[in-house]
C-alpha cells in the first residue's frame, strides 16, 4: 500500500480526495476504519484500503481508545511496521493508528441541522439520515473458488435479491415496503469486463453460468486465458482459480474485491454499485453472514445470501444499525430484523424495531414529538 488518494466512501459521492495533513515518513498505508458491531462495542477494528480490501487490525496498543473512530468515516494511517497478510489481517505490532483530519461527514451535517431545528430531540435519531431516503444499487457476487462454488446460479441469486417477478419477498421488496417507498434498491448497471487469469487443474469452468466468450484459450491446465465477464441483471460470477474454501472468508473476500476491480477496470467495487453482496461457497466462513457498519459490503455463507431476514439484517448494519438486544443479550429482540435471522426464503415479514424505525425518519408523517419540558400552549 502507498500514500495515494483514498476513495471517499460517503454514500453521496464517489470522488477521491486528499486529507489536509502532513504524513510522516513512518506511515505506509491509509484507509477508513471498518467496524464490526457486537452489542455496544466494536469487537474488532478493521482498515479498508483505497481499493476496498479490508484487514482486521491486530496487536493494537492495550490502551488504544476507539472513541472518536466512526466506522466507514474515520480515516487513519498505520505505520510502516505494520504487516499486511493474505488472511485479511494487519499486524500493527503495538503501534498506534494515526487519526487523520477529515471533512465533516454529511450525516453529521444533517444531524446538526435537524438538532438545531428542534425536530429530533433524541441523539439516537442522528444516524445516516440522508441514506434512508434514496435510490441505491446492489451487485450480487457469485463465486467460483478452486475447490467449490456458490450453490446457486446467477438467475436464482438474482431472483432471491431483486424478486424479478418470481420471489415474493426479498431485501428490495421489503425495504421498499418498510420505508414506504423512501429507500429503493435497484440492480447495478450492466457492465462487461475482461478476466485475465490462469486456469488451474481442478477448476471446472463448466460450473460458471456467466455468459463468457473465451479468447486466447487453450485446453491445457495452468494456461493463461482471457474471458469476457458480464455483470447482468445485478449479478456477476467471479472466478478465483487460486483461492480455496480452506483459506477462509477474509482471504476470499479480499480476492473477490481485487478481481472485481481488475475485471471491470475500476478502483473500488463501489464504482459498480452502492452495495455489494458476496455470496461465498459453503463452508468458507464459520458464521452465516456479516457486514461492516456504515459500509458498502456484506458477506454471506452460500444459501444465507438468499434468505430475507439475513439480507435485511446485514443491510441494517450497512445503514449503521447495531443489533437489537433484549436485557443486554444480543439478537434477543425479535420484533425486528436486527435480532435473530431465520433460514427462510420469504418470511418473516416485518421491519426494524421501534427505536430503529424512529431513526430512519420513514414515518415522520405518522408521528408526533411531545416535549415534556415545553410549557403548555
């Protein structure tokens, strides 16, 4: 990694920008904090580099304080002692990340505006206010690894996420329903790219249902070949001939990101869509799914990519929602999608709990604010 411009990951633009700071010679990489949420705290901090690859930060100083670090917003540098590993970790070796000055995030500007106007007395209302009233795009990524592939073809994945007149309930239809047409998800624009890769023994390209046209193709293994890859109807298949299920989700996640950038000649997957869903082959990850707070990326274990409740749950994290807890226990609030998730295609049909629904502003025309400290009129 170098000291090039990083990508501004705000939802409202896609431009690069410089931070108005002088970087010391002992800084080697800069990126954004990407937090994963559990209860009230981030159990781990990650750094997202300018190309969208994400690394978990290990061996932070024992007294490192997360206060002031906002997932998806705060920019940091790490020292040249930091080692980045292919398993998706970065060893800071006890050094402190350097907090960079940053432009004020539009969420903060909106929050200040609303608080000044007295519309939202609760500070908890001040989350991503602009993001809840928008039209955003999604790209769904099917994966072929060296030793396995996502169980479902592109058509099935597309139906499970976008409906396409086939699937009755999905993240697109349910987010539209819950928001009363205020937050609309749509398919990523179609795009054609070129995949230059080496064919490895054991990779069965016949399992790739993406429409491809091979050029410079030979029939022997370990030959370099170029294929046309199509992102169509919001879905694309990415082939990783040298990445195995056994290497785990962090390695595969970053390889998918690099391959998307390479195939479609972009600097970051957000140039393809506002949000990306990586549907990994079965047994690549130990859990069922995860997403980063206030982020573009969610990652799923195979069939969980197709289930309604986990789609809504992970997109909730992307919109900066934490888990819905009951008596201090994570996931226990089952009144909305930020509690437990279910292995069902079209149920349960619900929305987010009352607190999170209030934060969205979706129901302002159906709500009133009563200030107990106001004198009677």
